[in-house]
């Protein structure tokens, strides 16, 4: 029986070496943090990273950021937060079956979308078009959030493995799901999250599109359904089990060609009929225009940016980057509030006087 907190931690570190796959990332073998700090007596380094992410402001804001449908009124549509939780659940299931480091998988999963824009991928497209020449990618912004923007410019000081997994979690706009060695995270845990992200959004975005009557069940590609299944549950089950069986005791995480190709068919269908559909185009265009107008406004009025965004000029003198940081960190409703504040005339109060901020 353990006599101290340190004994408990030592017990679990020993268990890791006994139980986990030889391809797993042991917490005791982490490449560490950019800034050295004392270890926690009870939690391993990846547990600490997970907890830092969960307690961050960026994580809490995910509940008011769109996943697919912009500012949905229904209670059951996914948000960026529920997407994140679904990714974490799927990733942990795969990681446990493969005997990988679950704490590392969970930390990467919970942090992977912290830098995502308001209004889903419409907001990401808008910032990518105006932020030149470097462009905008939400995975890179997520890394910037944990490295610098959180904790008033101090960052979360996460481990190298979690940071790499966040930076390399996405290949959203690609037509296929074949990843090069350079694109893949070096840890299998990071690779699990990359696949879990695909499994989660392909399936829950179909579910939300059906709920929103953007598509009908009989319109889903028959070729993909024959391989993956005809229900939400069947498709997730097939994808997860395929990942596990095809990756068990292997140095890389991947699907079989059959399941991967069926998943690609569903992804292409989603892009054509949901993400870039004519039904969504009007609202996407509005969201993109709003983001671009905010971007131009704050570039032209850095004095107002300084008043609204306390991290402006803190750690960077790049005005473009600061405007990008400010806008990408907004929730949907806060972006609408800021837009209304600076672009929409306010009604004059009845008594002829208005309160000032």
C-alpha cells in the first residue's frame, strides 16, 4: 500500500512501462516543456497538460463557437466544444485498445481546436484570405493559443508531445486521407487524435445535416454506406474498429484502404452538400464578410484594438497578428456584438442621454 503521494505516482509510472505498447509514449520519456518547472507530485506531465487546457478560457469559449451550422438555434446541434468532447471520447477508445498513452491522447484532443475561429470554417476561410502572405490555419493558431495567448500572454507551457499533436492534428481541406510522414505527428497518440477528429466530424456533421434537413438519408453515398453502415452508430463503430485492428502493434495508425476510401467518399459528400452547399452559401458569405470587415476595421483603428484587446502590443508588435489573434479568439456571439458595436447605429435612449462604456 502506498505511503505517500509520490508512491502513488511511482506506481502508475511503473504500470505504464508494464502495460503500454512498446510504441506508446511514456510520460516519463516526455521531451519536456519549453520552460522547466517542478513536476506535480501526483499527476504525470500529460495529465497536467489536460487539466491546464480544460481550465483555460479558450476551452470554455468553444461552447459558443459554431461547428457546421452558424449560431444554431436548436439545442442539439454540435458546437466546437461538443465536437472536441466527441473527438476525445473516440480517441481514448482507440488509444486504450492500442495500449497507448490515454492522458496524452486526451490532452491533444481537448486542445486541438482552441484556435478555431468564430463561425466555423467560414471564419477560418475569411482570415486565411485576408491574412497575407502567411495565411491562417486553425491548427497553427491553436498552438499559438497554448504557447502564448492563454494566461494573459504567458501561455500554458505544455509538453512537446501535446504541442506537436495540436499543431499536426488536421488536414481538413484535403481531398484524401493519405498522410505523408512529415504531416503525421511523431507520436502514435497524436496520430490517433488526427484520425479521431475525422471520425467525429464526418459522422456528427452528417447527423447535424440530417437534423437540419440540409440532406436526406437516401442521399448519402450508397458506396460508402455499404462499407461503413447505414446508421450513425454503425459507421462510427466500423471506423473505430478498423483503426484498432489495422493499427494494433504497428508503428503507425491508419485505416484499411477500404474503410479509408469509404470515409473519403463521405467527406467529399459533406463538402459538396453541406459545408459548401448553396443552402449554406448565403450565411457563410455573411459570416466571411463580417470577419473580413472586423479585420480591416481593427487594422485601420489600432487605438480601438488596444482598448478592446488587452494582449495587443504584449509580446508582439505585429498589428496583423494581433488583429488575427483577437478575431480568432471570439465566439460567434461576441463577434456579432463587436460588429454591432462598431458598424450598426445604436438607437437614442428616450431620456436623450446614453450611457458610455
